[in-house]
C-alpha cells in the first residue's frame, strides 16, 4: 500500500509510484535489413505514390477553381459545374484536369499565367459565350 502524506488542507495525497500502470514499455520490432533490391523497389514505389498524390492534390485544387469559375458565371451549383466539366472533358476526349487548367488559365491575368492551347481556348470561349453555358452540355445530365 502506498504511503499517505497529510496535506495542509487536511487531505491525504499518495506518494510513491503510481499504481495500475504498465511497468515496461512495448519493445520495437526487430530491425530490418535496409539494403537490397526489395528495399530499393519499395522506395521507388513510395516515390511514385508520393508523386501521384501530389499531382492529385494539385489537380483537385485546379478542378475546384474551374468549378468556381462556372458557379460564378452561371450561378449553378458546384455539382452542376463539375458535371459541365465532366461533359466537356468527355466531349473533347481531354482529361478533366486539362479542361480545368485551361479554364482557370483563361481567367488568370497574371504574367505567370500558363499558356492555353489555342484550339481549346477557342472551343471553351464558344462554350462560355452561351447565355447559360449549357446549350450544348446539360449540367444535370449524368456523367
């Protein structure tokens, strides 16, 4: 039983080590051999995965910006804007990311704005010049 020390307020505080806690920490797994072709393959696979995840994060941000352009221009929901982007992508057989980058690039007035393919720019200008932006593409149609 732990020793009890009286306190000035009249209460007792336990002294000594706390009870009910584990006395030993868990041990680490045994060390692996960090050399050899298996490790190199695993490192390469992890590098490839990280590159893909970074690209996906950047693409997601660009797609969200393109959705915002369409939401602001046509006062449609973000889901409808995404559907428009998907349909445009399918219509032109171009990756959605490329359509989004072009749309965002067309509205970027900074000197560092990326160049937009002239044919894609012309096609997007035609789509954007429609009064509701959906004459050719129904934003509510399933992808």
